[in-house]
C-alpha cells in the first residue's frame, strides 16, 4: 500500500464522496469532507457513519466533516463529488478561495447542458488551471466498494504528475488505479454510460433476457463510438475502464440508480414515480437530454438515444420505443 500522508479535501458527502473519503483515509491521508447538510456533517464527526449513503459502515477516523467549503478548498488536493449540474456555479462562486497550486480530481460525471462541456472543461474555464485538473471514472458501484470488494478506476490527466499524485492517494490493494491521458474521452464515456444503463434497466424491466441485454449493450458501445468519432475523440478509450468497464457494471446492477430508473420505467412506472422511488440524483436522465440535443445538431444516427428520449421526455410507448431502438439502426455492425 502506498501511503502518501496528505491532507485531502472531498467536495460532496453523497455515496461516491463518502467512499472516496474512506479509501483516502484508509490509505494514510487526513480527509476533510464537505457537506451541504449539517446533520450529515455532525453524524460523520460524532458517529463516523453516513447512514443515508453507506449504511452502518464505520468510516475511518481520519475523516472529518465540515459545512464550510473553504475548509476543503484551502487544501492542496481536492476531489470533486458534487452533482455535475452544480459544478460551474459552485466554482464560479468559490474561485476566490482557491489557490493556484490546488490540484483537483473530478469524480462527478456529466455534461453541461448549454455547452456540452465536460466537468474538466468547466473547471478549466473557471479556474484557468488545466495542468492541475484530473478526472476519475470506471466501474465503481459505491455500495460494493464501501464493503471492501475489489474494484478499479482510471484517472486521466494531461499532466502526468497531477494524475500520479491522486493515484498515490487512492491506489490500494482492493482499489486499483490505472492512468490515462485522454481526459475528454474518459469523461464522455463516463457520462454516456449512464444513458445506456437506463436502457439496460428498461430491457430487464420489460422482461427481456440475456440475448437482448447483450444486443443492447453492444449496440450502445457502437453508438458511443459513433459519437466519439464525430467529436474526433479516441475510440480506443471506450475499451477501457471508463467505457466497457463502467458500462457493464452500471448496466447490470440493481444498485445503480440509472439502471433502477430504467427498470422502473420498464415495469410501467412514470418518470416522476421512478424518480420518487429512487430519491437520488439520476445523472443519466440529465445527460440523455443534453446528448439528444447534441446528436440532433451533429445529424448522427443514434436510435437508442433517440428512442429513450421519446420514452423519458415525450411519454412515448415504452415497449414500442424499445423495440425500435435496434430495428431503426442503419444496419452497420460497427
């Protein structure tokens, strides 16, 4: 185990922020986690638990919680785990508290609605510090990792030193970190898979079996590759942890919010009913709308995205729209 002994900041006390805080603390670091909720911060500090997101799991005592974001932003290494839709507003509001020497690891997945920007592009625009920014993605179901089950992630950074520093913070025998330099590709793959995880859940909710699941996941990867090609990104990234790895994990687990959202839609629940049952942020729903609008401008053939949009936002027939996802493709295998 590599022990780096740094003071690490975590923005966001949800399931993913809590897991990464625990990994970093168990790896010999002092961790300060920021929460919007004072009761959550008090629970972490007094009971060393975050029951809403990690059950009765006892968190490492090196984790301290705060409701003051300045306590986190003043540190040299900060991991971003807040909802993607709030990233720009948060950093626009708080940039005056951030040192030019602070390095960021973005674990939030998503795309900005108006610009199609990734989270790293937003941070670079707000902070003008591209060399200090890295991103994390991969097949990481928080509920499994918090139980100590083996997992891996990929950290992408244009500056190798920045990526390596965060790798040293998080890499453990049970949580392996791999490095990459395709920042935009890793981010886009991580955002897109949330859409296709919804489709996978939808398929299961409709009662389909293994052949259908295999077909849908394969065609999902093809659609992703077409978008990558259109945006001149590295399609090879889709074969790594941020692409195939993350897609397969998220699209086959009932612990995934996106999969569960699709499953409930397949079972006949309305969009509003499904969201109420899950009661957490469903990133794939937001990303679906953003990607659908982008695909329209690029004039790409992405029938899975198009038909899922019809189900989620236009209240189209679930069964009919699902059946058309593959039938209306252009017929190319790749």
